[in-house]
C-alpha cells in the first residue's frame, strides 16, 4: 500500500504539529465547543483534536481492530485507512464512487457505489452505470442494482452490514438486501432517510429522519416491522450518521453536533462539534475514542476552503474526542 498525499492545508498542519486543542485555538470556519459532561459518556474538560483534512470527502467511517479507521472517499473512488499511528493509505481502489462503507466480523467490506452520480468524478464522466450496493473485499460482488420492482436505486446514501452477508441501506427510504440479492422495503413513505445503524444485539434497526430517529424490529429473515419513533434530536435537525456503544446508547450526528440517546430513546445530551458532523465511529485503544468527520476545511490561505458558485464544496476534516463510553466490541460498528 502506498501512502496518499492528503491535501492538509499549511495552517491545519501547523495546528496538528502544535498540539493545541480546538478549545484553545479556533481555526477558520470552526465554531466554539463547550462540552458539557454526560455521565458515563463524555467527561468535563475534554476537547476535539484535528487529525486529518482534505478537500474531498471522508464518509461512512468505521473503526478497525488495530485502533484505526477506514472511510469512503467518493471523488477519488477509494476506501482509505487512517492507521493507529496516523498514517493514511488507500486500501481499496476503483470503488465506483463509493460514498459509505461498512465492515462485518468476517472482514467483508460493503459499500454504496454511487457511480455516475458524483458530478466531480472525472474518471466516471459520461458513464451510464447504475448505482449499486456491493461487497468490495475480499472478493467483489454486487448485491443489488435495483429495487424489487426493477427501478434503479437512485443515489444511495448509507449502509450497515447485517453480519449475514446482506446489508441495510438508505436511498430516499430505507431498504434491506440479503446475501442472495433480494431487496425488501424497510420504509418508503413519510421518511427522509440518511443514516442507518443496528443495535448491538442486531434486533433493532435505526434510521435517521431529519429531526428524529426511527426504529424497526429486525426479524429472523432480516425483514423489519413495527416502525416507531425511537427518539428526537432535541430540536436540532440534519440527522445523519450513527454509532452505538457497549451500553446500547445511540450516537447521532446533527447540525449542532453529536446527540446521545439512551437505549430507550431518551435524549441524554449533545456533544457540540467544531464543524457540522456527518458520520462517526468508535475506535482507538479499547474503542474509547470517537472519530467524527465534519464538513469544511481550512484552505491554503488560512481561510475556510470555498468553491466557485455552483460547485459542491466537498472539503472535510476529521476530529477525535476521548470518551468515557466504549464502542460496541461485538462488531466493527
């Protein structure tokens, strides 16, 4: 594997080398974060640490056994890895615009491949490939290109492997594809889905719905039932990526930061973030570090990275936070 040339700005690099915590020195585009303790979750006095920045995405992040993480970078058709020592590598190339990644206990790497739907991916310009839900490693296998009625998936968003060779994914609504490639509906009405996650025991499926989180019972065959509102973002919106900890608490990214919900859906508190977070995962020693990719980065001029009008700004920054809580150790995420 060859180390990549991540485009970390001079200012961000200087910030990393200085060891200054975010609370001590704000970079351009960052917001103040006054972290209030949440019992058993996060302590008083901790601060976000910037570990990575680029002008393209870092999405669908997952913790690795060595304490590092992997994530999808749609614009470069790669799955990338930040190892425990901070080095970055490409682990899978030619991903067809993968925009989110999941990993199961058997080491299979799943992805939503967005193919031609990323307008800034020069390698896929002019292509007509359907988007798909795929296994990328150790062997490549397409699980689904269409819904059960034959219609295309559109632009799929997020996914979580079910540990049985299939995966749950979002694409407007929420869906399940089993190991044989059969697609069934979780929810396709009155929903604006984004993130998707399984409870530690795999018996409950969570799906974000803008200002709330929906829950579904998972049946033995992977299908779902009993749709209900699990919890809310306490007035915030933009519900996106999720993670679970060893106690069954649910962590949900929203516009204001990371919301923490109890196993019963009670809103336990908000962990404010220096930028808008979109995905998150536990990793590091004993899975007690929260890795959170967030929108925006610092440009070479020390100002917030910007793009011309009409061009999507895909810049992102990854921050970490030490936690009292521990990520669930029964599966990668």
